[in-house]
C-alpha cells in the first residue's frame, strides 16, 4: 500500500506554501497603502473646506461692497 503523491499535487503544495509566505508582506503593503490614501483624502478635504471658506469670505466682502456702491 505504497501510495505516492502525484507530481501535480506536490507542485500545488509548493505553490500554496509560496503564497502563504507572501501573505504577511501583502497585508503590510495593503495597510500602508490604505493609510496613505486616507491621508491624501483628508488633505484634499481640508483644502476643499479652505477653498469653500475663502469663497464665502470673498462673497461676503463682495456683497458688502455691492451694497455700499
């Protein structure tokens, strides 16, 4: 009863082992990229609110100047 493992099964096991070694590195890469994207989105949101505030101030100044004229 000597059952040998087929060559395709051995190759499949090797491929799975290689993938298992790569998973921790891939998880770290994903976490790093998520943090980077979140940081970029927060920066864009901050700039958007600065531009919106500046537009509001300029609009208020323009309206007050228009009332005087």
